[in-house]
């Protein structure tokens, strides 16, 4: 199944990561959603919008998602393009789902935030496999992967168990550095992929330090607002990869 010239053991490494990570996550005790997750540092109303900055900071996701879809539309036809388009559609929908959630943060509204996020994570995973291993994986695997991602959110909503959703978030993050290491010659503009990963990790760090960032910035921005901006910047790096299919990009 791997592309010509690819040692057979390389796809085996990726398969081992997928299986072992899934087994490791499932071996954990069920992970409930801590209701303190909904207690964000910045609850100020802005222009009549509750939790204003956490709501409005989702706008960059919509902009980046639309730019990504446009970049895919003008790129050369390629089966992998469908996975990237699914990713950017997910990014655009995150802006709506996350804004809806932050307007009134509850477990019920969080479902609408996580559904497009899960689809985006799995679309990125399939796109990476298609780029590096075999383009046919996009044709065979994209729809099942998207359904699996969204099913992880439904499972959490029904059983209050985050383990499947945790795996859906983890697997693309594990795959990116491995694919970059094993398939360096096949990833166009890999520095943008590395930048996207780095920005996403910074975003997760800002999320964990929500209140601390709010205090350090003298209440200018909370960590969660910063998370949205950093994550959107990471997604824009993926847009630049698609633009690079139309014209060469120079490292910055």
C-alpha cells in the first residue's frame, strides 16, 4: 500500500503508533468531564456578548477555514485535497461551534465545539497519511475517520467518558513528528507543518494557564482567548502548505 520507494517498515511504525496509543488510552479509567472546565477566567460582557473575548476570538477560525478552502480549490487536483478540505471545513465550523459554546459554557453546548474539532483532527490525520504513505488512504479512510472522530464526541456526550475523544486529539499530534522524520522527502513545506504543531502546543499551554495569562496581561487577554488565536495561527500554517502547492514558498 505504501508509495514506491518506501521501506515496508515505515507504515508499520505508524500503524503501531495508532494501535498502541488507542490501547494505552483505553486502558485508562473512564475520564469524566470536570465541570470546572467551564469556569473561564475572563467572563466580561463585550458589546452585549457574554464572555465576549472568548466568543469573538473564534472569528479567526472562520477566516482561516475559508482561506484554506479557497487555497484547496485553486490547488492542482489531488485525492489528498479532499482531506485538507474536510480539515478546513472543520476549522470554519469550529468558529461557530466554539462561539456558541463560549456564549453559554455547558457540557451540552460543548458538544457543538468538539464535533467540528474532532472532524478536523481526523481529517489532518488522514491527510498526513495520504501525503506520506499512500494517496489511496484518503479515498478509503477519510469518511470512516471523520465518522470515528465525531463518534468519539457522541460517546463522551452519552457516557461522560473522554477517552475516545482524547485519542482523537492525540493521534495527529503523535503522527506529525513521526511522519516528518520518516517521510521527510514527501512532505511539501514541512516547516509549516512543524510550525503548526508548535503553535498548537503553545495554544494548549495557554489554555492550561487561563487565569495566569489573564493576570499577567493585566486582564487584557485570558489564556483561553490566547489559545484561540494561537490555534488559528497554527491552522493558517496549514493554509500556507496548500498555497505552496500553487507556487513555491520560501522558509521564513
